C-alpha cells in the first residue's frame, strides 16, 4: 500500500476543523510541494467553506477554491490533497465521494470526528477510475509538544471489521 505522511500540525488542524463544523461536513485542501501522486510533501491545510452545508455531502466553496488556486499561482505550491469530514460515518469514501472525485493526483483525506466517541480518525485515500484505494497514513510529530497531534489519530487499527468490509465493497463497486 503506498504511503503518505502528514505533519502533526496539519492533522491537528484538520481534526479541529472537522469538530468545529459538526453536524455538517467540513472540507478544505492541503497545499504541498507537488501533488501527492508525484511525491510531494504536505505543507499546510487550508480550511474552506462547505457550500453544500450538509452532514452528508461537501462541495468546496468555489470562491475558496479559486482563492487557493490563485495563491498557488502567486506563491507556488500544488494541490496536494482534498480533505473532508464524515461527521456520522467512518472516514471511508462514500459512493458519491468516489463518483464525484476530482484531482486524481491528489490524496483524498477523510476525517471522522466521531468514531466511537474517541479522537478524530484520519485516513487517506486515492480515488481513481471509480475506485478508492486506502493509503498508509503516517502523522509526523514535528517537534511539537507530546500530545499535540492527539487530534491526528494516526490510524493504526487492525485491518478488519467494518472498514475492511467497506473497502471490499468499494473495490467491488462498478
Ligand atoms: Zn464523503
């Protein structure tokens, strides 16, 4: 399984944004040195508005997206990843997420702030060709104080249960 890593500051920002936007989905983008598919490094998280304002859908607000892209033109950098939260369901791409995914070279980062009432769970996916493939996600502690990445919840759960079942379904989806 290909691997990606997120600085703990970014993972923490994503988790906090997901918690703040409940009950709706939160969304944003991760700016990096290059697209994740090209080996780029994630540098910062840009929280965006969810134009769908829904607990089960997201649409990165077009104005926010334009602002991010304009900033990339000015300051450099690339769209590394696209982030959204699943307030009520696990951090696994939905059928709509897969059908509507754009930017195939970006990592799709999903965060579920409510898994079993514990800390937010962040998982990374590549979505291409109508399928979702999970990426091994590492949260890098970048010299922060211990616990600073508590919201990052570097996912390290056994690859069984509902998650594996959901992934199997995703792979089997037409
Ligand atoms: Zn989703």
